C-alpha cells in the first residue's frame, strides 16, 4: 500500500494563501507607520506591541526586542543626563544602550522606519524596508546546528554520548544471556 499524500492532496502546514508571520508583521508595520508619521523607532515599538491586529506570539517577540536601560548608580545617571542634555542641544538623537542592541542598530532601524513612512519611495521599496524591520523582530532561523565530532583514525565521527549509550545497551543485552530464570 503506497504511503504519503496523493497527488494534489495537502496535509498539515499553512493553508494556501495564508501569509507567514513575517509577512503579517511587515503589513502591520506599513499600516502603523503610516498612522504615526513622526514616531521614532523607540516610540514606534510600544505602538506595535499594543497593536491588537497582530497575533499574540508576534507581539511577544517584538516585546522581547524592546531595549531596556539597566539600572545604574547615581553618578552614572547624572553623567548620562548631562550627555543626553548636551546631545539634545546639539540636535542628536540619543538611544539607550542595552544588551540586545546598540545605538547604531537603533539609528539604522530609525532610517528604515523613515523609508517605510516616506511618500517619495516606491511601494516595493517601502515593503522591502518593512521586511527588514520585520526581520529584526522575527529573525530567520538558521535551522538546527550540526555538531561536528572528531574523526577517528579510520575517518568515522560518532557522537561520544551516543557511543556510550550504544555500549551500555550492548552490555545489558550481553548480560541478559547469563540471567537465570
């Protein structure tokens, strides 16, 4: 009896014409960016997290990417406030440093957001910039990592843990012959 699906039959997975998560996020980025034309990236992210049109798992993934400032001592806080005030006087944007991103990353994301909002850019360009933003929130998974084990003198490589389990099973099977009933 043949196994598998019949020609034309679909089993599991997304239904036809159902967009994947990154496409849904890209479309919502385009919609939210056009509704908030003056928001910076750090103001834009909470708006996107609060968007009820996005599925919960995507909103949670976005919330994980929100930069959070680490608590610091009073002297460091005063020094930071002084630097922020000087930067604001100079007209520079300041971004909090976090373990998930740097100021350069947030500046790049601000530029992408400005491209998404721009009327002078073609629709294809806006979609491409929105896709880049969506990839920041939902990065591509590279698949399962393959661990390379050192080869022996004959060129074979075996996982040491798997080899130990195999040896123990063979030992148990060999011992079963000596068990008296």
